């Protein structure tokens, strides 16, 4: 659930760049793109380091769980 919420919130932030244009026609906004990629890196750090993972009470997702997450956000 932790990973699902993070991915969905980042996709929502990326989709709200423009009201008039679609996500594919909107001009890229450098700082938003940098912040989204940095959040992916920080999420990977939280998932990879056992002490941090235990502090946040997060379990490592399995391949089946990642597949369900990607299916739920329609990326797979």
C-alpha cells in the first residue's frame, strides 16, 4: 500500500501540470520532473535499507505486488 500511494500521488502531481493541455502536450516543467525523480529515489532508499524500512514499518514488495500496483495505475 505504501508504494501504491506514492506512485499514485506522483502521477497525480504530474497530471496536474496544465488545465488546458493533456499530459502529453503540456510543456515539461523541469523542477516538477526533478522532484518526482527524487521521490522515486527516496522511495527506493526507504525500501532498500532495512533499518529505514523497519522504522517506517514497510515490507519489501514482491513481484506479484508490484504487478498488481502497475495494473491498478494502468501502466502495465
